[in-house]
C-alpha cells in the first residue's frame, strides 16, 4: 500500500492492495464501513494484558486466565438451536481439565457448537486455553475459552478482542485495522480530526481505544468519542429539520362537517388531549410542508384513534396511507379494530410477511392502481415490490422497533410524504431533543373513560404462596394470565427464570389449567397458533418472553406476572404491564423477585409499584441510569444509531454538546449554517426519520 495515496477518507477496500478483496472485507464494506475512517468506529470489546501461563492455583474470578492441562472428562449434550443451511444440530460441551502444574481441576464450557468440536478435543492429550473465569454454583469455570491461542505480543503484550460485525469474526476486524498504515495513525491534517483545544483530539481518542495509545487515558478517550457522536448527531438533526421545512407537500384541509362525520365512527368521544393532538395534525397537514410529528402517550391512551382520523383526512382527498407496525400481531389488531368500524371512506387491506403469494400480488396491484387507500402491515410494506399510486401519509407505530433505513424506505415510496410516528414509550422532555429534535412532538396523557386501571405489587419469597392463590382465583373467574420471564432455557451463567423450566412448575401448581409457552424461537405458524388459542380463551396461562410486549390485546387478560423484574428497564416493565387492564376489568401486575436483590434494584421496582404514569417512570429511568433502553435497541444500518454513546448513561456529555452548539449559533452562525447546508444535500441525513 502506497502511503502517499492513502488518507483517512480513502476507500476501505484499499487495504486489500492489489489482491481481490476477501469476502470478509466485502461484508464489512456492505455493513456501511466504506472508508478507513469509518473502520475506527468498530471499537474493541475489551483490551487485556496478555497473561502468562500459570498454575490453576492462581485462578481469579472475573480475570483472564491462560492455563494448560490434561482433559480428564468430556460431556456432550444437545443444545436448543440449529445452525447452517442444513440446520445442523448444535451441542453444549463441558470439559474437565486437570492442571499440569498442580492437582487442581477446572471446568471449561462451550455453548451452541458444532459436533466437530468434540472430535477436536478428543484428539488432544493436553490443551492450552485462554478465557475469563466465572463462577457457577460455587465452581470456577471458563465459558467459551480460546483453544491453543496464539498470543499476539506485537502490541505491548495486549490482547485486543473485536466484535463480530455482519457475521465477520472479530479476528478479521483486527486484521483489517492492523493493516492501516502506522503513518496514518499520526496524521491529523484532515478536517475529520480537527482538534478541540479543550479536549483530547478525536484521533488520539481512537488510538487509545484501539490499544495504540495510553490506556490510562481510556475514559477520557471514551468521553471524547461519545462527545463526537452526540455532536455529529445533533448537527444531522438540525440539518434534517432545515431540509424538511424547505420541502413542499400536498395541503390537506378538512371542514367541520367532514371532521364531525369522521368522529362519528369512533366508539367514544375524544379526550381533551386527543383533540389537542388532532388539531396539531390538522395544522401540519394544511401547512404545505411534510408533517413530521410524533404522538407519544401511554399504552391505551388512544393514539390509534387519532391516527385513524388523520388517515381519513388524507384518504378523503385521494391520498393513500400506509400504517406500519413492528409485529404481525399488532398489525392484525389494528386491521381488525379499523375494519370493525365499517368506515365507508376507507378501502383497507392487510399486508404481512406471512401473507400468501397470491394475496400479496393482489394487494400490491391494488396499491399500485389506487383501489386500496389504507394499507396496514409490517416490514413487508417497505419491500421493493410494493409501490403506491399516491402515498401521502406514512404512520409508523412503535417506531423505535424499526431501523432508520426501514422507516426511510417506506416514507420514500411517496413524494415528500407526511409522516406520523407513534410511541407508547413516553420520552422525558430532556431527551426529546437528543433523539427526535427534528420532529414535532404531541403528547396524550389522559386515558379514555371506563378504564379500571392496574394495580402493581412486588412479590417476595414470603408472599409467593399468597400470589399463587391469587392466580388460582383469577383463573377460576375465567380470566387469563401472562407470565413473563427473561430467558427461554436455563442458563449456566445466570440465575434467572426461563420459559422451559417455569412451564413445568406452573403445570405442577395448576394441573387443571391449560398452560402454553410462547417465545421467539418458535416458528411463525406455531406462535400464531398459540396466540390465536389465547385470544379465543382456550389457554388460561401463557408463559412467554418479552415477545408479548407489543401488539397483544386480549381484553380478558387481567394478570401479568414478571419474573426477575430487576433484569428489565423500567420502561420495559411499564410496557409489559400495559398488556392488562385494557378492557372493562381491572388489571394486576406482579413483579416476582424470588431471591434477594440489591437495595438499588428494589428501589427501582418500587417506582413501578407506586405509579402508572409512564412519563414519571421514564424520568426515573433517566435519573437512575437504568438498565432499560428508552428507545429500544433495534436500530439497523451503519450510522443509524450511536456506537458507544447512550443518552441515558452519558446525558451530562450530551448537555455539553447542546451548550456548545448553542454557542456556535451565537458566535459563529455563518459557520454552522454553511455546515448544515452541506449536510442537507446528503439525502441519507436529510431524509432520515
């Protein structure tokens, strides 16, 4: 590689030299890492000093250990999953190793491995292994250790581990980064690496985090990268808002008579908050600029009713509306709700990934010729084959469940499409600018009349029998129960409840009840069959993972019990709680902690116990820097989400960024505006939602 022709902005494939780029390098390129500069954002998972080979006597929990021993026993059991084109059965392997330097033994474990691993181990008389030591039931072990590792001592005796990216293992990521010329690591002449006099330079921060700088400055380096992410993000947010205000779109006006006609389809009168949000939407649709509005409000506050009214305003004047949901269950729920209203102005249909090919073809044709003016669906809506005659409004429900690219793919199927986003995860005002600064936000706090509310209680070991008695009573009244657990199967490293174990326990407790399990590893038709039976009342207790968090609306379900609630964020607990108390019956939520938890975790659960105000809960999540993610974690596409910055954990850094940008507006407005105008021309930035 000729260093004189290489810069940080150079194409990533340049590191292949004169050779044809490897498949791994092309996968990284396809994942969005197009330049040498972008490769720096793939940060190591961990950096450790290379350990020396030691006796098992020196093993320490939570420390990296390099050992050598003789294999004395191997056990091999089938795992839950399968992998590869032929769906090869995977296995869990446990190996007992006796130390070469003492009489001590150590347990090594591998999960979800191919059968060939057993043969590989059986071929060794002794092995050298490297991994982090953990403890399970009082016994020290190493999970998924490296066998006969080649310790790279070329970098100050550091072991640098990179994450897997787009199925490319970390060892290849490391090779690519090591191919960046040394001279480039010291080159700070390009604008990307402009140095802020009050901070470590961005390049020095990257050098440190990649193990090429002073590791004692690691936290400063991390803070510098976090600052950079927030800074670039906020510039993009400002650019998107500037771009959106410059676009022209169809104006939609609605008369009072028309609006009253639309309102007559609803089974209840709008609340004051719903009316206020509707007025916001009417103003947006009549402005001549694309609407970019988010409706935020708690579960059951009536966001969907407002979205239906917005749809009628558009379809009544010849526009088409796409209503996208993150799950088939939620899409079917919305389709059924709207269909039952029998709104003559709507020609409605449902498009799902599981729809039969013949049905899909007919629906796509009817979208293309305009026979359908409201389509409800899942990810299937933004597929290339789906084209609209006149898409004017995109409604995106539970928007945080979609990636940026996915949302943009739908909106771009129309010209300057109006966009209405809905979320049941209330966002504290302090966070709105960070994540959605280019959106106008409307809030619905008031719940429709007739709701009985939800009571929440923390269940301890002492009150567990009383809880079981309550479950039996509610089931005897014909009501249905959700049981939510954080895992599908037993973990050897975490003491948490799981679906497979708990269903056996509940069947023993309640042999007279019909109890089924639901989780993400079931096939789609299996999941649908179970949910259909639950909706029809044929299942009394449904034991599930968090797949029920969104889109499940069974009015007869009055109880939800959440095991190991300390492992969920407050907002996730609040979302799960919203599955009950949705009809005319009161709802009950039980947070079940069978074992003692920390005082901090207990305090967090008491917040859920004492309030049903989602906004108060979200603020508490922010203040406590909780485990939950207020915005979800399913953001796809390089550049669509932060790499290490977290608005909850690093809010103080974000505040510094907003202060600095405000100072730029005051002291150097022309510099900021020129920069924003350049960003506006980048469609990926300016049109992203």
